[in-house]
C-alpha cells in the first residue's frame, strides 16, 4: 500500500507542472464567419488591431465590447492587410 501511495504522489508531482504550463499559454481564438477561418489573438493580432484603430482615427475599443458588425468590419480589414502583421 505504501508503494502505491508513493507512486501516486510521484505521478501527481510530475504531471502538475505540465498542467500549470498549459494554462499559462492559453491563447484566445476567434472565428471569422465571412472568411470561415480562425484567428489566434496574439501579439501580431494585437498590433494589427491597434493599426486598424489608428487608420480609422478612432479610440481603440476592447474587442469583447464591439458589436458583431464592428468585429466583422475588423476581420474584413484584417484580410486586406495580411502581410503587414506576420
């Protein structure tokens, strides 16, 4: 019984850092219905999003608070500027 408990505790000790590491690298992904593709929200996408608002000469807004049509407008702009932010 003692060997079983030791093995169990050892396996928990080995697996727990992997689960913590996986949670740290959680990347949000968003689906673009019009283009039928996924976009990872990473530093490149954030840079593109800032540029989008600069070109519109408006104050940047939080993505989650945008209306669906505003998000669609961003994805359309994003697909017209793919090479800029890779």
